[in-house]
C-alpha cells in the first residue's frame, strides 16, 4: 500500500493539458463538470454526458507496437514487386516523446495529449467524476431503496465508464492478463471506487488479477442496470450494444471464451446473413474527396457498425506525417501484399476505398481517423484538435467473436465469422465493386482459403505462424491445436487491419505474448547504423511506465528501476538483420 502525499493526490488527478478540464463544447455534445452539488436526476445524467475520458491511447500504443517503423532506418520499399533495395530518410519526429515511445523507453518529456501521462491524468479525472455520480445516485436513491429507472440507467453507465477506464489503464500500464495465478505476480493499477476528497487517501496498485476482478465486478453490475432511456445521442454513451461489446472484450482478454461469445451474440445475433447489411457500408465513400469527408462517413453515429464513439483531444493524424510512420514492411504487412482474396502487390482494395492518405515512400494515414478543430480564438487560429475514437464497432466485435469460437473449438463458426468479416470489407457500391473486382481479381474469402493461405508462415503471408505455442508462455493451459492454427492466423491478420491506428494492436501483442522488433536508425556522418530492439513476451517494458511525478510521489513504477532510465542501451539484436526476421510479425 502506498500513502499518497499532497503532491501524490494532485498527480493522480492532475490535468494532462489545458484541454482536460475545458470539455464544454456544444457541437461535440459535451457538458461541463462545475462540481455543483448533484441534487436531481437530470443533473446526474448531465454530468455523465461529460464524464468520458478525453485522452487517446492510439498514437503512443501504435508507436509501442509493430504497426509503426522508423523511416530513418534502412528499410525495404512498400512495393513487393519493386527492386528490394534498402533506403532511408532523414526526418524529424513530431516530438521527443515519440522517440521515447518508439525506443520502448519511459515517456518522460511530455504529459500532453497522445502520451501515457496524458492518458493517466484524463482517465483518473474521469474515474473521480463517475465516482461523484455514483455517490450522488446513492444519496438520491436513499442508498438504493428508491432507485428509479432513470437513476438505475445512470448507475449502469457510471459503472461501465469506471470499468472501461480501469480496463484501458491496466492494459497500458501493466502486463497483460495471463491467468488468475500468474497475474497475481504482475503489478496492477490503482482501482479507485470512492471520490478523492482528502490527501490522506491510500491507494495500492495491487496486482493484475485483483484489478481485473474489480473491472469485471463493475462491468457485471453495470450490465444489470444499463439502459438507453437517458440518451438523446446513444452512440456517444455506453448504450446497451456498446456495453455488451465491452463485456465481450473483457471476457476475451481474461480467457472466458463462452461468456465472450454470449455477449457478442447479444449485439450481432446468430444469423450472419442478417448481420452483413448492418456492417460498414463503403458505398458513401464514393462521394468523398477530402479527409473530413472520409472521416465523417466512418464516424457516422447512425451507422449500426459504430457502437460507441468517444471524443478525444488528439493530433494522432498529424503525428503520422513525421519520422515514425506506416511505411516499408509495416505497411506491407497491413495493406500491401498479395492474397488469394485479391491479386497484385497493391493489396487490400478496401484500404484504398476507405481513404488511405499518404505517400508510398513516406507511409500512410487512414481516412477513418480524421480531425475536428475547436477554435478557442479564431483570430489567433488557436484551439483544440479533436479526434473521435470508434471505440466499439460491430466489425471488431465480429472478429472478437471469431477468436472466442476458435478457442472454444468451433472452427466452422469461426470460419463463418471470418468470411463474413471479409465480405463486409467488399461492401462497395456496385460501380466500385465492378471496377475493383476487374482490376484486382477480388473474390470472397472461403474456408478452403483459410486452411491453405493462412495455414503457416510462408513467403509474403504476413501475420501468420506455424503454430501458436507461444501462447503457453502466457498461460500453460492456452492451447491452439494444429487444426485451429489457420483460423487463429486469420483472426490475427484481420484484427491487425481492423484495429489499425487505434492502439489496440499493442494490446493484442501483449495478451498473445508475441515477440516483435523495432529498428531504429542512428544517423552518423558515415551513414546509417540500424539498432534493433527486441520485445520479448515477458519484457518488463510491455507495461508502459506511469508518469514520473507519480513515481516521485511514492507510486510504485511499472518497470524495474534499471529499465526506467532514459537510455537506449537495451539493444538485444545486432545491427545486421534479415528481411524475413524483421517482417514485424
């Protein structure tokens, strides 16, 4: 247990940037938290409207994953048919914090938006806010004895927000869940269930097992109460579908496969033929020309595919225009490769219909992110950049259900979900479908394709493994038999594409115990020296470091002190490397 000083409490609930406490914005459907006394049901509901975290974990988690590369390192071109000559650039990063994250170092230089420190602050501010709401609900309902439908729904929403915030925090700042026994040895995060009013409150990081028990307890209590009755704009709240999608994700991460399946079915149903029309419709993208156009289509709240949208302060789209981008073999692994579902090296046609911006030499930026700018002073041209996170979608939920089915041994069901997912990525207008089918030889994914092309690691077949025995490092009882390997490879393949630029790839790498590499280019007067940093399945750096102020105030760090120094000496692989070895699997 760690006693927090005055400084410690301030650190736990500090503001990660000026925007963190200025979330009042009419067009973004935000309500301010003025810390007024909550005496009516309507006040409780209004406060919840603004009680969602406004920090985005997408960028620094992408930097920590295998989705981003250093364009200053020597690397091969995106085009698999081009001459395989090494090249490199001399680009600047968008800030020192990006260098630190890419090098698997604690991010000490900034606690602004798009950093671990900003996330820590924003999420604990949110947690304290919903704890205020829960305390008010307790009083207004006479400690549960006069619980109205409106208060009950508000309680469900508050509990789900609290559970979700701690879920993200533990996946960022702790090791991934292994099993109930092993995870007792991994440090968790402070789970705050009461309003922080005094400097004498005591907080412990406990362990990952205990953290998840509390996440599940809040989740399951919230599910009992959740209702859409309070919402005018349900997609910006934990509506009922979003709540079940979140439950599926929690159960998936804790290896409760049957529960994950049941929660997914409550949203998706069991008839994929009826589900397919509800998944993302690419047809409106035909009329898009600019970034905002694409983003507005992807983030449309009336689209069934978008189960919940969260407004964040983030410049993630801009940050991918610098040194660290999706270029080279990273882009090849995600988009640019031949596959039986299409032909030619250009790869997945849906990526280009989606609005993939960028230059093939310098990397890519997805049109589904977008950015809205809120001016605080139009004359001076200053304000806040907003990015909406599509935090829960039906398409991602479909892949989560497929993964649950693989682990339950229902390979036929997993195949149906995976084929439905791919069919949804071809849901173009008839004009575009005809054009792309003719140019790219597009055909639907079949079970035979899964059992051939996804069977093992061969050639340009990225994201595939000969077996998934490495899962046993996480949990000795986690078994993917040989006949299930193609389906698990296919899940990995599509999840990397679907969750691209959301930061969730980092969570997958952690929870599956995958090893990967970062190649860092050290420019010298005589040329470029590549340093290769290896991330093993049990590397302490998989748990990102908490803010330095929190450590200084007495909070236990995520990483051993030897790894908390800002150095770049943890190079495990030599500078020379092999193209097949560094395909960022």
